[in-house]
C-alpha cells in the first residue's frame, strides 16, 4: 500500500498530466454538420469554434428560419463531438490509475 508521500507525488503528477491533456484538447479538431452537410462547424475538443461553412443554396431570405435551425443543429453536433473527444482523451490519461469505481476527476 502506498504511503502518503507516494500518494501526494502521484496526485502532483496526475495534476500535471491533466493540465497537459487539457491543453492538448485545443489541438484536436471535430466537425459538426446539419442538413446533410449543408452547414458545418469546425471546433476543437476544448470547444473553441474554428470555422463555419454554409452551402450557398441556403442563402435565400425565405430560408432564413431553416438556416438558423441548421446552424444551431450544426453547433450542437460539433459541441457533442468535442465533448466526446475531450472525454476520450481524459479517459486515456486516467487509464491504469487506481481510482475507486465511479470516481470522476475534475474536467471529466
């Protein structure tokens, strides 16, 4: 059984590793889409929006409401994928740690 000093050292290393993992999330890109790809949103796994693409066929005044709905759907799709990618990265960081079942670290 590890002593208190060993546990504190492990916690310090884990905190450093978690900070590095959080920083690396900004380098992982995901793409959300809606309307069969007519609207796409690129984002990082940290949730930073990188770009937005709208098919020109949607740029008509009479399609304004539909375009707004597609934008919301594409952003939500990108956010869901960013959250999943971030969670997967954090899972890699904690794999093999002797954590009790159901224990969640901050940011996961």
